[in-house]
C-alpha cells in the first residue's frame, strides 16, 4: 500500500493536488492512504521551500507547483515497483 502525503495549508492549490492524487489512485486501482499534512512544523520536516508538496512513501516528489496527472501516475507507478 502506498502512503501519499499532500503538504500544504489547505489552499486551492493544495486541494487541487489532493484531487489529482485521488484521481490517479482511483485510475490505477491501487491501495493508498492519502494524508493531508497542514501543520507547518510537520511540513518543514520534508525540507520543501513552498507548497503544495507531494510525498510518496516518505519521498518528496514535488513541491511548489501542481504536477500533471501523468506525472503523478509515473511517481505512483515507480513507488509500486
């Protein structure tokens, strides 16, 4: 099972990133836990400079932008292998 964390305060971009992650998980039909991390000290543990951030299995794959669904699909597929 994948652990996916969306890092951010809950802004529109963070919500969009969460939607994309949920959409990709559904399309790939994989088991995944999607966690929203909104607490600033917790976000800073991942050493990102800007939100939204995306973490897959404790590896930061994106920060400061909204990745495309295709990018997220690639990252999740890589994490499964």
